[in-house]
C-alpha cells in the first residue's frame, strides 16, 4: 500500500511518499501556493494518479493544548475537499512540532538557512507520514 504525506502550510504544501510496502517515508517535493487550495487539490490528484497512491496522510496541526484552531480547521476542510475529488482513504495525523523537528534535523545536517527553507516542509511531511506508518504497524 502506497501512501502520500501532506504538510499543508499557508504558503507551501510539503509532500512525502512511502515505498510500495507502506513502510518507509521519503521526501517528494514542496509546492508553493498563494492560498489557492483548489489548485493544490488538482496537483494532489495528479500525484495520486501518477504515483498510484492508495491513501493520503494529512498533517493535522492541533494546538499544544489539544484544541483545534483555524489551521486545523483548514486541514479538515482540505481533507473534505480531497475526499470529494479522490476515492481513497484520507487520514489526519497529529503534526504538532513536526516543522521544529524537521528544522532541527536540517540544522544538525549543517544545511544553511536558504536551503532549509526549500525543503523543511518536505521533511515535515516525511515525519508526519513516517509517524503514521510506524503507528499503523503496531
């Protein structure tokens, strides 16, 4: 089973993809947008078709106190719109602190700030997807 991981931000969509066995997540790409979520829906639909994706894992940015704020509501809306366009399961995965973890990983790898900005959302999407895959195995 092949999964697509998504980290929806206000300016970017970080994308990760699993291997065919649904065991290992890898970075895929980052798509920049200007809050044109309809365009993103079509981009995701195309990737699902090209990569033969069986399910999507969408980051769910809950607040640290476990409440749902405006960004989490946007993720729920995006999930609902994806469900209308695609006929595959879409799961929400808690993504608290994933961007911070991704940034720290890139800093530890001595990546400069300019290059970190280009890939941090992909890495965050990979963390989101890998967390889901690891929990699914248990």
